[in-house]
């Protein structure tokens, strides 16, 4: 009984040893978190440019918080799509 419980405990602890999700780009494997971070940064920059091009920058306050939130949302969506948890 104790031996089987020890084996079960060891088997469940190995579940966390799986590799991080990665994508093969240009012949190398990039971690998915890095790609989602880059997509989030790009999304924040694009939203910043859109706010100033349309004149919303004068209307919307706390631009740093708003653009950071938009970047985080984009990064999270890319992460969920890439890891297969969204679709």
C-alpha cells in the first residue's frame, strides 16, 4: 500500500516536467511565452499609434495603463491560441 502510494506520488510529480510550449521559426525553436510577449509589445505600440492618429489620446486618460492593458490582452490571446487552450 505504501509503495503504491509512493509510486503514485512520484508519477504525479513528474507531470510538471513536461517541456515548455515552443514553435519552430526560421529553423530554431522559440518559446511561446517569448513570442506572445513580442506580440503584446507590438500590439501596445500599434494601439498607441492608433490612439494618436485618431485623436483619442486627448479623450482617453491614463494612456500608459490603457496601452499596457491592450498589450497584455493581445499577449494572452496569442499564448492561449499557441498553447491550444483557446480553440
